[in-house]
C-alpha cells in the first residue's frame, strides 16, 4: 500500500485550526508544534491540563466546541471508537507520529514488536551514535517525535507501538523491525490478525527499504498479504534468514560479532541485539563501529534492572530486580528464563491483566516453585485460576494483596536476611489501576525497597 505524503503535506498547510484529542506527552508536543506553525489549537481531554493555559484553549472531551476543526491530532491512548471521532468524519485526522514525519526529511529507523522494542530502539540508537553522533531516539520510548522533528539533523530511531501505527497511514520507514508478536492489546485490536496488521504498517514498499522480522510473525497476517513483500529479512540462519544467534555471537551473512561481554542477560536480549546490529549494518555502520559499542550499553530503567545493594543493606544476600516495564506474560516470561539455583525465588505480579492465557505462566510456576504475590485488579481477576492451579500443585504458595505496598510488607515477613533470595517484580500487567504508567510503578517499587530493606 502506497501513501502520498506530498499531498498530505499540502493539505496540512491549508488547515488553520486543530483539535488535539488527549493531553498526554505526545498530545502536548503535537499541540506545541502546531501552535508554532500558526494553528489555533484546542485541547480535548477527560481532565484538561492547566499547562496548556495561555497557548491553547481547553475543554473536557465530552463537551467540544461547536465549530469543527480543520485538523485533529489523535493521541495513541484514545480509542478508535471515541464519540468525537464519529462526529468528525470530514476532518483530517492524524497521529502525532504522522504529523512529525511531515517535518522530518532524514532517515527514520522504526522499531515495533510486542516485547523488546524499547531495548532494541535504545540499542540501535546507542550503536548508531558512534558513527552518527547526531542520532536522535524517540516515539513510544518517551520522547515525542514532534518535539524534535524539525531540529533533528542525523538519523532518527523511533519505537512505535501498535496504537501509534494503527492511527497512522503506512509510515514509509526506510529501515524497520518487527521484533516479535504475542498476545497483547487484544482489548483494542480484537484479534491477532488486526494486531499484526497494525504492526505491518511500519514497513515500506520502496525498493531501497528493508524490514526485519521473524518468519513466525507472518502466520498472524492475512493469507497471501505478505507474499509480494520482497524487502523482508528474517531473523534466522541462511538460507531462510540473514542474521541470527550462535552461542554468544551475533552472525550476519557477512560478519560475526562477539556478544560474550554484552551487559544484558537472556536469549531475548541477544535477539534484541541481533536486530539492532542488522539495522546498523543497513545504515552502513562498520563492523568495528558496531563491535566497539556493544559492551558499553547498560540497558533501560525498569527493564529487569537490579536494585543497588546500598538500597538493601539489611538483606545482603537478597537480589531485588525491578522489571516494571513487563506489561504482559510474554515479556515477563522472557525475562524470567530459568530459575537461579540455590536461591529462594519470590515473584510479584499485578495490575490490570491483558487478554492472554495463564497457561504458559502456570507451566513456569510449576517448575520454578516461586513464592507468588499478586496485587491489584489481577488479584481479583486471576483469583479463581490461581487457587485452582495451586490446589492441584500443593507445593505452590501464593498471596493475593490489595496493592504493592501490602506485597512488600508481606514479603518482608518471609525473607530471611542471611539467606540467598531472589525477588523479581515483573507485573505482566498494565499499570493503570494504581499508577499513571510503568515508570511511576517502577519508581514506587524502588522507594518501597529502599524504605523497607535499607538502613533507614
């Protein structure tokens, strides 16, 4: 599918007024960009943000102005069936990502997937920066594209969620990656085929473009929809693929990279590194330029991050891991891997569950014998399933809690200071029942650990 970006650019400059539906960071960034372009900007949100006062009009999204706008920017968290969208069928509706792309003429590397997209995005930007010092990173990873689209001079690496892609036309990204696909966000997309089709929008049909993915992604696509896509490269050894993992090495068809000193553990992180390396090869980064930066990458906050020992001096033999970024079981199980020998394992789950089967987790729980804590909405939604499974596996223990604070208090009663323990906070759920986002959730976990197991 081709999309005429030149025509869209002409249409934008014929517009004079814009509504921004959703006042989060991407909505605010898009609104500021439009204001600098001379637009009359109006924010619509459930709770209008006072930060907009003075440079934009605001109102509750159930009470929009009578005069319709020329343009509407839809924030990714807004559902496609929002009533305002139904009433603006003749209005130009764009995503923040689409708006920003109109003002950036350089090379975009787009990365999506159910899990690993943030780490792969950060890795790619890190590896690129040695050769392209003006590399910028943004998108779903926390920095809106519209906040730097006009100033960026080097390549841009964007993490793109299925929501951002669903809200956009085909983005015509020169180099892209769909790292994987697992059950997630089905409450919005409805089924795996729709979810896959949203991700598919990241790729370009242009001859000089390349999209990296795994062949198993294609099983979710409509039959024959991908067969004409000649610009795909697969994560697999030849002849099927062009980049793969071989023990502690990343192999591509021409080069081999040593990953033995790579700071992130787990096969899933080697996959993330493999995607990042191949994307950098496509950007003409030399093998030495890539290899020299692999070992200096330190990972992302709240993605299987080990808490500093100075936070937990009262429990010197206990390792605490903050994986707040894990918002589904696919991500949680990828991080957990195999249990560490000679350690008592405690796992904390909780939040708003996704529409996914508990069976893979139950299989892991049965083998690991982890002491389980579940809080929030998940403690209610999963109560019957957990109780039933534990009855048939009587050596499994669990506690259902109201909130994360209660979990940590109950956990303290079970931990023995001079015994080797491993505590993993990997919620496998969305955060929105008790927190604004996974970052706030992760920060709260850190503060609880410091306050409960430190020296204070």
